[in-house]
C-alpha cells in the first residue's frame, strides 16, 4: 500500500473488526468464522460505487473508523450517518483510535440523535444507558449538532451484543 495514511486507516479498521469478532464470540480461537454466512459477523465491506457504505459493518451499526491526530468528531459523525443510510443500516457511529492504547480503548462516538434511538431500542433510561455503557458527553456551545456521547470499543461491543440479543 503506497499511501501510509491509508495503511494506518486500514490497520485500525481491521483491528476494530477483529476485536469485535473475538469479543462477540463470532470466531474460534484461530480467528476462523464460526458461521461464515452469519449476518452478525463484523466485516470490512469492499467499497463499490460512489456511495460509501462505511468502514466496518457490525449489524445494526456502520462504523466510520478514524486513525488521526486531530479528530473532527462532529464531521465524522455526519459522515457515519450518511454511510449508514447508504448501506441501509439504522445507526452510524465514529470509532477513533487512541494513540498507544489497546483497540478496546478506542473511542466510539454517537450523535445525540443516534444515542437516543439506540437507548430506546434497548429499552433503557438515559441514566441507565449512561451508567451501563460508561458514556461521557461532549457538549460544546449551544449548537446541539456538535454535541456527542462517547464510550469505548469494549463497552460499545457489549452494547452491540445486547441490541442483537433483543433483535433475535
């Protein structure tokens, strides 16, 4: 891969995918799919056409993965939500690498709207969601479109598992 930034991004996407598949029990000890045809496998889709469909698919989420020095989270969230619509998924989130930290400590950012929709799907109060998945808030200024809620990849993976159990 000639572009070093693309290589960093691809490496981060793969690390998130691999961590989630292991944590969700979707692969065996050797990293092989338990069920290669399962829609619940976390995957990096091939990009086709002009409408981007996100970096990682973790039903029901599209993950827009970023490995950058200066995260522009509101911009990443808008991008994730557009890509979720393009892919036909209900939720889009941004997953940002934390330098020198294990993948499970990466930051998963939710727009307020997405967080509220996910919370309602889980049937949880705001406080219960906040506490259960260890969220923090970034509420800068009066423009609520720039507000977002954050957890880490480990807690997010638990949340994905809980949503999936409720959908079965």
